[in-house]
């Protein structure tokens, strides 16, 4: 039995498949097999496999074209490795992937080694402004983190965590024992119509923790063949109902949702509900927040500008079905195009840079070229895995605010787990609000006074055409602080917080509200379509007698 199975399911895509397969055979580690699952037994795919003349490649096929989940399940049944990863037929694996994973498994005995892939947009991608772009978010300080699986799962269902951050088998090596555990509970490993995403949900549900490496082991390829992008991002008429059915199978919409034309967020929610009902239906701590789902759908509305009004009606339908106010949902202004990806370098924190590479200028024609370019120019060899810094997992999703000490909302800041709703991804300086309604939670102790004071450092999103931000902080129906911010830059504000406004005096839940947030794209300032209001940098709680 090999240590690793590199599973490559494919559907009549020889133009990308050949390059994906090339990256797999180039592994520096020796103990692996490659499982090619040829959906519909394409002759060109067979010929490509034969041309490699490599006995590590095991070729399997189905005589008919199967929906994606069924084909993946069949591929999984043919894998013999102790740890398994799936590679898309337009993706690429770095040559040291198996070697690094082997060292991490030996060091930690983990069931899952996960990472965040780089992204390569092939020249055939359906959105013209994204073609021939390579995105590499590079950490120079390579480290590993032990991640609490349950907190990841709760954050995903609360829409605080993007699905790409789940330990999916598409961006992880997953142990055979964990996969067997899922199959024993659910009957199959791949559930729903988005098997990559549901694999991340079931992996998190059936593990206590996983190892996350901040140095990727693969590149996610996005080509004209990419099923997910073709179904959920294409303009009207691109994918017929019959093509969608062939690719994904029958989609049975959960009664708690509303119909849309292949909306990605709604499709993922449908599968997330399916997995929850099947694997952990009685877990009261993991429930889908439908208001946050509605905001997630609204925030991504310009990913498919052709369906703007239909998507808006779907959000209104969710509000009516689940009894929340549509006024709590912020909609970006409509745009008539998908913004292009502009090449360049952007610092994203200490020793971390996002590189966006023009593949035409760099001589990158396919994913194997992209892998070679990254290995040659951006990723140093990782020779000393056993001495990598290990970051411990967060134990709680509610941060503790010690008196006088700052909670930080920058990337990896100690206050980030308390950003409950309406916030963007943490950045090097802090976190922007991306809604008109936001929630913040934290805990305190030794509360003896009737009130304490909150000191909060914020910045506002201001522009020549957007010169002020109206901001307020509430607890329940009580307004604690209200201000019109007209100054740019970072400023600290203070206001009193009565302990009587909370159900439990150790637990603080605050509502932040911004009137009419605005996106940089609306103002012509950039292509950023997020609805920015206030940026939260840090806060601290202060006793009134210490002010």
C-alpha cells in the first residue's frame, strides 16, 4: 500500500489533463500512486496516460459519463494510499508536495494536512479579465498551525469562514481512516453536487483538528473546463439545464432555501444543509444562519452581474421565508462587468506578499509552466519541516478581553474570532466592515461596576465623493455611541457600556451600524466591490475609575 494516492478525475479534457498529470509524475517523494479516473472513457485521455509509460499511473474509467460526485466516489474506491488528495484536471501539484506532507505526517501524526492553493487562470477561462493570471500569496515565514476543526465548522455555517478555508480533499492530504469513518456514517464520502466543498465539511466534522501549512502544495487551475465556474459564474445561455444536469446530477433544493439560477452561495448552502442533516442533525451549536446566508448572496451579487435582479429577489425571498428584515442586508450597486485582475505585488502583512503575475509576459502557457515558474521564482525549497514553527489552535470562538489590554483585529489578531457578522477578511492593519450591520462579541471577567468604558480605534472609508460615515454602536435597542466621522486615518473613540444591557455580564455583544456604506468600485477608486464603512483596528475595555 503506498503512502499517498494522487487522484486525478477527468472528463474529456486532454488539453489541460496532460499538464496536470505532468506535475504529478514529477514528485520528489517516491511512495505514491496516481489514480486517473477517466469519466466516459475518453480515447485521447487514454493515449496521454499511455504516453507517460509510468507504472505509478493506474488508469480507470467508466463507459458512460457520470455526474461529478459519482465519478469522484468511483475514483476514491480505486485509491489504495494511506493518505489521499484529489487534483483537478486543470490543477497542478508542486514537486515537493508529497515529500513535505510525509514529513508533516511523521511529525504530527495528523489525519489531515491542509494548505491554501495558489490560483492559475488559464487562457481559456470564461471571464476575459481574469485570463492568463497567476495569483500567489507567498509567506516567507513558513509555519504550520494546529486548527480546531469544530471551530472551523461553526465558522463556516455562520458564514464567517469562506468555503475555500475548509480542509477539502482538493487542498489536503486526508487519511484513509478518516475517509472510512465518513463512509461508515454517510454511506458515501462525496455528498451533494459540490463534492470538493462537502469533503471539507465532512473532514472538519469527523476530525478534532488538522494541520494547516501556510506554504501551498498545489495550484488550483481555473480553465474553460472548470465545472464550478462554468455553472455558477457564466452569463445566461452559457450552460443549459441539460449540461448542468450532466455535470452535477439532479439538484434537489432544500425547502429552507429559494430557487436561483445556479447561484454559487445558494448551491453551497444547499449542500451544507444536506451534510448537516445527514451527519450532525442534533448539534444545536452548528446551525445555518439564514440572514448571514442572505448577506453572503448579496455581497457576491456582482460576481454575476447578468443575474443582479434575480439574485436580489432571491435574497428578498430568504428574508420573507425566515422572518428577518431586508433592510439588514446591504447590496452593492450593480455593475455591468466583472472587474479584471491587475498584475502587480501587494504586501499583505509581515513577510507576506500577494504576487499577481501576467502569464503572457512570464511565458506561462499551462499549469505545469505555472508550477515551474513558482518553484523557480517564488518558493524556496522546504528542507527542514521538523523545525517549522507550530502555532496552536484557538480554543474558543469568543475572545477574552483582559482589562486595559488590546484586542487586535488585524490578520491573526486575538480579537478576530469575535467578528461575528458583517466584517470582511482581516488585513495587515485591521478589518473593514462590509455591511450596514455588524456584530462583535467578546468576554470579560471581574465586572463589579455598573458600567465600563470601551476604547475603540477605527478608521473610516472616505473619498472625495463620499466625505463622511455615520456610525453608531448599540446594545439591543440602546444606542451607546453615535458619531459622524469626517476625518481620514486612524482615531480612537471612547464610550460607556452599561453592564445592565447584557444578559450575562461577562459576555458582551455589540451591534455596529453604518449608514449607506459604499464600495471603492462605485466611486471609481478601484475594482473593489465590497461595501466599506468603518475599519476596526483594536479595542480595549477600561474601568471607569481608571479613565
